[in-house]
C-alpha cells in the first residue's frame, strides 16, 4: 500500500488534432488518477444541432488522441455535451468505452447521468461525480430523456431605483441560487457515494468567464459557494470546477467528517483550459446560430491555465486531502497548456494566491506554485 495517492486534475479538453509534444504533463503522468473535463462530444454522424449560440464537436478520431493524453476519468456534464443531439452523445459513449476512459455526468436517462464512477486505487475506493449548472434547454437528463446531470440555477436582477435615478446605466446586482429539487438530488447522490467509497470528488461545470463578469460583483456567482457548502456538508471531499476558461484559485469550506470531527473541503472554482484547439484553430467550432449583439473580447486570464496536484493520505479509515498544489501554465498558439518560465508562473500564481486569500483561504506560493495545506 502506498503512503499517499496523487490525483492530477485539469480543466476543459477539446481535441481537433493530435496534441503536441510540448503539452504540460509532468504532474499528470506521475499521478495515480488523472481527471479532465471532456468539453464536447466525439461526432462522426451528427444529429440535429442544438438550438444555442455556440456548438462544439470533436472528430471521431479525437478518441485516439484522448487515449494518448491518457486520462483515467473525464467529466462529461457540461453545456456542449448535447450540442449534436443523442447521436453525438451515444457516439461519444462508444468511443470512450472503446479507448478505456471512464466517464460520468451524462447518460441515456437521469439515473445513468447522475451515477458516480468508482475508481479502485490500492485498497481504497474513490467516487467521481460530474454535474453541470450550465444547462441549455433540453440538455438536462430526465427519466425518459438522455442528457446530463444538471443543477439548475435561478437568476434574479436586483436594481436599486435610487442608484438608477442618480446614475443611469449602472449594472444590476445579479442574484443566483440553486434550484432546490436539483440540489436535493445532488446531495442524495453525494451521500450515497460517500457511504460506498473512501473519497468523493465532485467535478462541476459552473460559473462565469472573467470577461462576462460584472467587475464590482467579482468572479464568483452567488450560487457557487452555496452549492459548494451544501455539497461539502453532504460528504464531498473536493470540488473541481470548470467552464470559466481561466484559472481562478480556490476556497476551503469547513464541515464535519463521518466521525463528527472538523474537516476542510477544498474547492477549485476553475482550472482553465487544458487543451482547447477550437478556440485557436476554429476547427470544430460552429457559430452559425450566433445572435448575440455584443461578445466581450478575451482577457489575458483566458490564455492562462493550470494543472493541479492533489495529495491524498489515509485518515480515520478513509482518505483526506493532504495538500493541493496549483501549477500555473499558459496556452500556446494551438490552445494547449505548456510549461512556462518562473517569472510568468509567479505572475499567475500571485493572482491565484490573492484570489484564494481574499476568500479567506490560506494559500501560499512555493516554487512558482500555489499551495494549500490541510490543517485539520
């Protein structure tokens, strides 16, 4: 039995060509478990295009390229999963099964979509869940409809009349909260996974990219810490977030473990993109339905990335997070995360460290990486 288990986590993966030799993989290749978010389906024969602004797809050959990347498991609950209908979904399932990559977050019905994947590592069992709060119409699985494990969010706009009179054009405060029915199902699924495993991972597609955020409200939507706290209370051991297309840093949430002892649950709000060929080559990107009158330009943060080293150690008969290490990276000209020099790494690390500290989480910078150590 090893004294520690290492997880490596990255953000979005969309392949339209074979990955290059400079892809950052040092932490990745050394890990016992490798986790990424499969951002779009593998499609040979697309079904009807989803009625939405942006659609993505990967060629069926991308299965072989993903096999070379070598993830252990991928999350597949996101806002592009059903871009090409049930046909694209089933083709992706077939290809993932063929290449031997496990997946969670989507299925032929809701029961399949919410089903965790269980990974055996040494004598321990790790549960992996994939859910999404980015939910185009018709994407959420139901009893008789294929789709993804969805956590819907209610949105309200709070406008103070006195401000609008005195300062017309002031953006409203955006209030968000999870739909209770979906939140209860997520909590139930987490509790069941916790009972059947030694460690529970929740991968969640959520949040807002930085260029779409209201500056005075910050990078994190109101619903995200609400969901994080309730998921942690239900038994999640770590949350890995994506969708924002930029690394954000982390926050830890205080809960009680299965024996009533104090426990900290780290939440990585966004890891950024790991491989995002479509953004830089435009292959596999369908913008034919765009009707948005304004599209905010990308920010420098969108070109930044990260790879996460998560060290697990035995604790009270289960596993706990010993430390989290965020290694900064940047995307090259074809959208692949690559290693960077110490100066550039420190610049990104300072931003992520400040984000984490501002959210009350004590992280520090070590060798250009952002580090969190569990004190519980």
